[in-house]
C-alpha cells in the first residue's frame, strides 16, 4: 500500500473515530435527558411574559464543567485502538490473498465490539468483506460477498449501500 494511501486511510480513521465518539456522546446525552426535560417543564410552568408555545425548544444554558465528555470518551476509545486503519487493511488483504486490494474501510461495531470493516476486491474481481479487531489486528471474519444485480454499478458510482456491505453475523 502506498504512503499516500496509508495517509488517506489514517485520516479517514481519525475522522471516523471522531464520528463514533460523537455518536456515543449523543447516545449518552440522550439517555440522560430526563432531568433536563423536568427542569424545562418546571421553567415552562412558571408564568412569564414571553412564554414559549407547544413544540418550541428551549436552548440549554451555556455552561462549562470540569470533565469534557467528548475528550474523555475519545481518550478511552483511543487507548483501546492499537491497530491503525491501514494496518487493518493490510491484515485483511493478507487474509483474503489472491492479490486482493482494499477498496474501503471504516471503524464501526460488530456484536458490541469495536472493529474495522474492510471491503476488498480480489484479482478475479470478486468482493470480500473482512472484519478486523481494533485491539490486536486479528482478522475475525473474512467472507466473499455474493454478486447481486446492480452491485457493481453502485460501486462504480461511488456508493456503497447495504447491498455492498451487508451486515456482520459471525
């Protein structure tokens, strides 16, 4: 894999890590929204001149606490990710063999575990999906994807929809 490709994959890895962190933070905050809703309901129950109508949202106060949740979760994830995206792509290529090449990779989850999912194409133009552990680089699963009508067209158009990646069930 060329140094430019590795740099691009590393950039994608960092971006995806930030997105996963944002998703985890959003999920955490939405699960703890009950006290905020109660406070909003109490504030709205008090009479005021500029009372808000139904369906209108109140903005949260601008506060700064001592523990930044995004940084904390990001650091926790970063401490567990020992394998780079490009290393995962290399491991997947070795597992598939047949002069295969990674064409897409992303950080995600499978069965509650943080993994890299790598899409590859071999020398016979057959697609494969490999699941690589982010902690040790072990290829957890490697399978050839069935060719379906429209699959190649979707890939050539730059899309990689559900028919391309499927779902992971070990």
